[in-house]
C-alpha cells in the first residue's frame, strides 16, 4: 500500500531548531520524528512511501535513504531547483501541489492512500481508519481530534453533520471565528480521484485550497474522529511538551533509550558521572559521552544530549539540551531549550548566544570557555535569568 509524508515545509514556528534541522528530523530522544511515522505505516502495510522535500532536503534523504533499513521503500520528490553551483534551492509548492507533482511525474497513487504531516508523534490504527473511509465512499477523509478552544487557531477546523460529512473547513481561524473545536490532525486518506480537483504546476495547499473546494462542490468528504495518541510538533512549546511527555511516561508509544541506572534516570553509553557527588532527580536522560561534573544539580524532566558537559555547580531544571553543548560553572538553566547557539524559553522566545557574545556560557563541549569578568557575568546572568558564579 502507498502513502505520502509531507516534509517540504520550512518549519518557521519551530525555529531556531529548523534553521539547521528540517522538522521531520527533529529528534525525540535521539530518534527523528519521521522515523516513528515510518514504523507506524509499515505496521499497517503501507510500505511504498513518497516524501516531498525542499528545505534542507539533503538532511532527510541522507538519513532515510531508500528506506530499506526501515522495512519500507522510500522515494523523494524535490521541490525547488538546482543553481549554477549544483546547490539545491528549495521552493515548496504547497502540500496538495506536492501530491500533484508526484502524480504528474508518473501515476503513483492508484488506490486508497494516506498522506501524513511529517512532524507529529501518533499512535493511530490506520487499518481501521482506511476501513471507515472506504465504507463511507469518501473521496477524502480527515482524521480529527478535539482540542481546547484556545488552541484552535493553530489548526484546520472541521464542521460536520451527524454522519461525519464535512460541511465547512476553516484553515487556522481565530478563536472567535472558529465554528468548532474539532481539528485536523494532518492525517488524510484519499482516493486517486482527488487529483481531478488539484491543478498542476501551481502552488496549492490541502487545507487552504483543496478542502474548501471539496466542501463547496459537495464532494463525499468526511471527518473521522478517533481516539489515539497525537503529539503535534508545530511550535517550539509543542516540542517541549513532547520531550516532557516521553520522559514522564505520558506518551506511551515512545520508549526511553539507553539504560536505566536509577529510578527515572536513563543514560547512553559511557556517560561520565560520579553519582555520589551530583544531585539528580528524574525523569532525566543523559546522552552518550556526556560529562556531569561533581556538584552539578539536575531536576527533571530534563533531556541532555550526547557529548555535552554540565560543569560543577551548574543547575539544569525542566530543560532540554541538544548535543555538543556546555553549561558553565555555577550557571542555572531553568525552563530553557539549548540548541547550538540558541537558548530558547518554553514560549519559543530565543536568545542568540553567539550574537550576544555569550560563547562562554553555552558552547561546543569540546572547547574550553574564554575568560570573562564579573561585569560580563552579571549581564549574562540577568539576560538568561541565571545565577552568576
């Protein structure tokens, strides 16, 4: 069976992570989110998968390649061009436009197929969803969930009749404009006839263009409300919640990697920690070849990636630290996400550590921090809400 994963977007709402990492490659405890989707598709017999790529396409293709090691076949449809220097220049053409490009190249979708956004953790019975779709005689089906009203503006909103037929589709309305709290999860089931309603060679979006058109023409277009685990990673706070959910055990379909060395504390290979001289309260994951110096304090939920260093006297609480990061002596990191040169709070607001001349605070773990004076320490402490040592 055939499926498509949408992976061409720039992920602007998940910056700064997506400056260098495409959304489908965002790691959930060392494993790209798209890998979980491939596993789910394979479990339900979807083993021929097309992926549209554009932004940082090479990152996705070089990791997943032809899909063989994941038990599926993968093909890639690049959206963009190649410049005179042979460099890929991405230019996405919309989710529905990406579907149409694949079908125009050579007919690929010749039976019922699934399309999924590449940025969510899900645990859905795809077999049951397809069965329901076929029983309805639907040309297009949206898998939906209900969210609190204050969150509706981040999603497509679905209004249905008693039979599940979609009467109206609102793409990311305001809270005041939203006519329901039933939202699209970015999981769609289509029949090949859907391409009769998608134009070729133009930018065209599933939610913004295709779905309103189906409603207008009265097509057999349905919403299927299902009870399943769904963690959208559309924004930085969503990613934060996903990591916390995995570490706390709230998200059941993601296993914490590594070895459990103490209650709620997991590590990768060759972690350097003197457990008698640090204060660590789980849930915590510490990646391979990371050093936690004596006197450090870690209060979970905390994720610390591989090849990091948390120096003596530093405190990490309710935070996420990506690989090759260094937290200097005496620094307090609370409710923060550290990614490369960026320090991000849980609302998504970020500080460019390098531009702010804070290289001593969070830097490549393999390099020593430069010298700094007390005035610099105090300024940095105030900016990042840290304690100067």
